[in-house]
C-alpha cells in the first residue's frame, strides 16, 4: 500500500532530507509543508504525481487545516505525520526575552499539537498511523543557556507520552526522536542567541558560541538521521523514544540514571506522604 507522509518544516535540515527520501521512494506520497513554497523547488526533480507542496506556518491554524485537506483530496490517507518544524533559543533563563520564548513555545509545542489535532481524525478513521515528533537530546538531559529550548522539548515528550497511551488502541503509534547536535540550520538562522550581559553568567558565553557553532561542526549527519526516521516509521512496531547520536544516548542515559538513583535515595521520604 502506498503510504502518505505529511512533514512540516521541509525547507531545510532534517525536514528537507526526509522529504527527499520520501519523494524518491515509489511506494510513498509526500505532502511537503513549508512556510515558503519557493524553498521546495528541490522537489521538482521528483515524480510530481506523488508530491503535494503546501504552505504551512505551524502557528497558523487555517494553513494547517488546508494542508490536511490537500493531503486527503490528493492521496486520501495520511499515514505518517512528522512534526519537524522547530526553533532554538540560546540564553540564560534569567536573561531570556519572554516574548521570544513564548513564540518558540508556539512553534515547538502548540504548533506541533495543532498539527497533530488536525491529523488525528483521519488516522482514527483509518485505525492506523504513525506520528513522529522531533524532540531533542536536550529533552533527555540539559545544558546551561538551553533551558527554555529544553522546556519546549520536555513538553513535547510529556505530550507525546500521553498521546501514545490515548491512541495506542486505535492503531496509531507515536515516536519521539531525540537527536544530538546535527549539521542543519537549527543552531544558525533558526535560533535566537542572547549573549549573557549579567557578569555572574559570563562563564556561559562560551557555551553559546560552542553550541551555536555546531551548525557546521556537530557530529550528527542530517541525512542519516532522516534515513533512520524513515526506516523506523516503516517498522510494524515503531520505537516510543529514539535518541540519536552519542550525546543523546550517553548523555541521556547518564542523566536518567542519575535521576533514578536520586529518586531511589529518597524512597522512604517519597512513600511517607500517602495515608
Ligand atoms: N539540528 C540539531 O542539532 C537538532 C537537534 C535536536 C533536535 N532538533 C530539532 O529538529 C527539528 C528540525 O530542525 P533542523 O535541525 O532541521 O533545523 P533547520 O534546518 O533550521 O530547520 C528548521 C525548520 O523548521 C521550520 N520552521 C521554523 N519555524 C516555523 C514555523 N513557524 N512554521 C513552520 N515551519 C517553521 C524552518 O522553516 P524556514 O526555512 O521557513 O525557517 C525549517 O524548515 C527542530 O524541531 C529542532 O528543534 C534539531
């Protein structure tokens, strides 16, 4: 059966790599969503009968609805939704601009949730579907200056863990992907950066420079990451969580093990509050 993929943020990075893989595969249809259609010219080399380009800013609910309608009218089913569109934000917590933080939550969390809400009726009717939510290694562990970005991705994790339970019996699977730093535009043009001005936080200037420099130096290969997502979505049983890269795997496991150890060390206290 030909599967239809709907992917947000296909203008660059993981979204573009994944859209390219889907567009090349004769057994898949692609609904490629981007804020600007001219960014999707790279798809013109592929079979246009299996590709629909749609304008979607994930903060625009009307555009989300239109994209779902286009998918249904052109291809009838929506089998895989990839909530990929996302922004970064580099700043200490205290020095963060809350309007910029709120906008990042609108894109990374509310946009993802609105996109999912629009697709779920189709997947429920099909009694089948896979939802892939782009989370981050920074939802498994944290770094100074990445606090509000981590907060959006921890929100994606909590949301996805709950949704997974609610739709499991309806044939719908939910996977969060937690990539380590990868060579995309994310830490470049997709991230606001606020250098510390408060002397007490001066030591964190370097971490902003180092992490944002990862646009060219990070070990993560976007093409390989996209291929892993594509392959896993085609498995009968998709992983619930998929850390990718050493930082996500080792850093994530180390942080989670530390959390388990800490929680266990307070066992008596934790269990003392129930009647
Ligand atoms: N690269 C990494 O190191 C890394 C690691 C872990 C997780 N992630 C996550 O991976 C996802 C993809 O990022 P990337 O690394 O591929 O970065 P990227 O190359 O900068 O791509 C980000 C994509 O999101 C789109 N976007 C931004 N705001 C949008 C909005 N309001 N509505 C719709 N699309 C919007 C961008 O579109 P425009 O071209 O129009 O701006 C672009 O297509 C993000 O969720 C990011 O948080 C990245």
